C-alpha cells in the first residue's frame, strides 16, 4: 500500500506500509515541498505520484527505512540523474542527503521518536 502525505505517518499507517517488504519501507520524498510517498514496491511508483501532484523532478529523491536497524538509506534507481549531478543510485550531494534524512525522521517519528 502506498501512502503519500505531508504529515508524519501514524503507527497504523506504518503497519500498512510494511505490507510490501515487512521490515523495510521504500520512500520517495520531495525535499522542497516536504511530501513523502512510501510503501511502494518500486521507487518510480512514488515518483509518479509526486510528479502528478506537481513536484519537480530535481526535488524528488528515493531511499528507505530499515525498521529493524532504524538505518535510513539513500539508494534508488530514481536517484541516477546526471543532469542533477547525481550519477549513482546513492544521493551524492551531502545537503540533499541531510534534508532527506531529516525529512525521513520527521515522517517516521513513530520510529525515531
């Protein structure tokens, strides 16, 4: 189940987001509009939702949350964008990584407190 929102996910929503991978939740975040789409099988699904809602491609980044270790990762095929100076699956720009991590912690307050 994919949920897209501007506010932190509730405990109940996090349970629904676990349906695809159980202990891992894929996330796609518009770091400027502060919108998170989560729970997809493939990152491009969340990317499509955000683009349809008016997000700019250069503001959309993918990664995920490991619920067991609480590790946030910055890895997604949608991050490969040479035009935005990102030539890897990983978010390479440290400022963007920092924003992505801060927003992930915001959206998953239930996990990170």
